[in-house]
C-alpha cells in the first residue's frame, strides 16, 4: 500500500520542479523579448511613415492616394 505522504509529495514535487524549470528558462528570455519589441516598433513606425507619405505626398495633391481619391494599400 502507498503511504499517504508520498501521495501528497508527488504533485508538490511536480509543481516545484516545473516552477524551477520555468524560472530557469525565463532568466534569459530578455535576449529574445527586447529585440522582438524593437523589431515590432520599427515595423509599426515604418507603416505609419509609409501611410503618411502615401496620403500627403501623392502627385495629385494632399489626400489623394493616386487611386481615385482612395489611399494606396502599401
């Protein structure tokens, strides 16, 4: 027969060891998250800039995207 204390210890060990493994893997996650954050910010900035150029710098004047008054899809 299995002792009562081992029934309680097994889930506790699984949670504790799993938590330690998660903490160990999260220690270096900033080397991935920060470049991804900067890349995302750069892509959003590029999209905003290109939309601004498409709306305001068309050959037919401001606000004309060059497609019958609609902004271009860039």
